[in-house]
C-alpha cells in the first residue's frame, strides 16, 4: 500500500511539473509589452546584425514583442532576438525594458528645405515616450511664420505615424506686424530610407516617384537630400522654347531648382 501511494505521489509530482513547464512555454510564446531604452534601435528584416534595416524605433517607445530562441553576440554579451508583433521584423533585446523609461532622451529629426525663390523651411521633430513635438519656421523674403505642434506617434508596419494636434501659427511681416491663425491638426507618416539614413514623408516620396527619372535621393555626410535640379533646369528650357511664353513671363519665372535636406542626429 505504501509503495502504491509512493507511485501515485511521484506521478502527481511529474504531472504538476509538466503542467508548470507547459504553462511557461505558453507564456514565452505570447507577445509582451516592452520599452526601448536606447535613443533608437534598428529594426531588422531578419534576425541578424548584417540584415537590412527596415526602420528605427525611438527611445521610450512601447512595443509588443515575442522572445525567440535566437541569440547574437552584441557589445560583448549574448542577447536574444525579439519578433515585433504584426511585423515580420526583429530587434535585439539589449535595449528593451519591462518598465517605461524616464523622458530624458529625445530622437531628433530635422528637415531643411530651400528654394532660390522662397520659402526657406526648417522643421525639427522630437519623438520620445510615444509623444511628438514639432517646431517649424518658414521664411519668405522678410516674412517669418512659426508654429509648434504637439501630439503622439505610433508604430505601423514599416513607418511611424505622427498625430499632431491643432496649434496657433504666427506670422511677422517686414513692418514687424504680427498676425496669428489656427493651424489644423494633421496625420503625417514617416518612412525610413536606410540607404541615405533618413526619414521621408509621403509628399516627398510621391515627388520622387513622379520625377523618378530625374530626381534622386543622395547622401552627403550626415545629410540626405532630394535633388531635382536637373529636372527643373530641363523643364525650364522646354518652357523657354514654347512660343506662348513671352519675355516678361520668362523674366518672372523662378529658378525652381531646389534641394530638400534631412538631418538625422543621433
């Protein structure tokens, strides 16, 4: 009888252990909430350091990830790869935390745009802990327009979506007179182009696609820019050859050659 009770006890123990082990395996197979603790982290197409970068995720961003059994040696340590939810892409676990980090680091992207006519544009975007802040200034001759928008951001499949709130826009003319008006809220999508280490918005991507035989995305050190100069020069020459364009119109025709710069500072 004692032997039988012992066997039953052992079987019960083994069943309990098996139940716990199965539960742990189930837990490790579901997605967990983590936070990015470095200023930014590369999202890889495959779980390999040499794999293509799909995009970057800013500091403090909340992500849903699943731990894989794949490891990599990174900065002298062996770390696991994590699969991002709803994305067939991976990030390393060295810069992930269970706790939301403090708002002390900001991911910064600055756009500069310049035309030989006008305006000159400078837009700086800060992303931090799911919050977005955008400061902009537009100058045309002596008029200056400025505004600051706040909002939030979230990760999509292969881009970051900004949701910016309405704000007040201020303009000062050459006489020093200031006016203001309401600027509507907007949604802006940022797409990462790893070949030039820069973000582009949809308008610029559409422009490149429209002029794809003439415009280029180039990199120059820490700067990246869209170059449509050759297209605009050819376009201007075509217009000059048209008989319906008189000398007055041609003299007022602006030089449309421009370059749009994107500075990514890390």
